[in-house]
C-alpha cells in the first residue's frame, strides 16, 4: 500500500490489496478531507462532464498549492454519489462537515483559498453541516 501516507491517493487503494496485506488507514497529518461527487455512474446532481472538470481542477490545485501531500495536507476523494443528487457538483469538507452545492472550478478555488487555507467557510454555497465528533 504505497500511497497510504500520500494525501492525494485514496483512489482504488483497497480494491488492489490482497487479503494478506496489512490495512492501514491514512492517518497522516492531514487537516481536511474534501469529498466530491464526480464521474458518476448515474449523473444526477450535475453532468458527468462538469463534475470531472471540478474534480480535475481540485486535484491540480491541491498539488499546485503544495497541500496535496506532507504534513498538514488535504485529502481528496472522488465519490460516485453523495446522496444529494441536486445542484451539483456536491462536495463535503471534513472535519467541519460543511456541504457545498454547485462546486464549479471557481467555487472549488474559493473553498481551497477561503475555507481550507483561510479557515472561513464559503457560506453562500453551504446547504448543510454535520461536523465530525472529536470523540472517535
Ligand atoms: S449524483 Fe451527485 S450527489 Fe448523487
């Protein structure tokens, strides 16, 4: 499992492991995890094409901002559906559990600059919140 400590790489890690390999959750020093609905099997919240554009933008910008790996990095995961299925692309940022709608590349940039780097949630695109508990 070569990418366990690499913040960007949760894609396909588990599916490629044999049953004898040790499983380790990437508990590196990440500060946030962004999940975005993209490249869906059944695109409902937005077109597949538009979600892929946002996903690719997010991946590229995390690397360009040098926050895609290393201490204090930001995990990113592409998910098939976040069960909202409207006003997409939909994204959620943990640990705050802030849910964003209409995540175009422009909004993805604002989420990175304002929320992730600046600590200020982009309120006008938030439609729900469910923060993680600290007692895990
Ligand atoms: S298809 Fe995007 S949230 Fe369901």
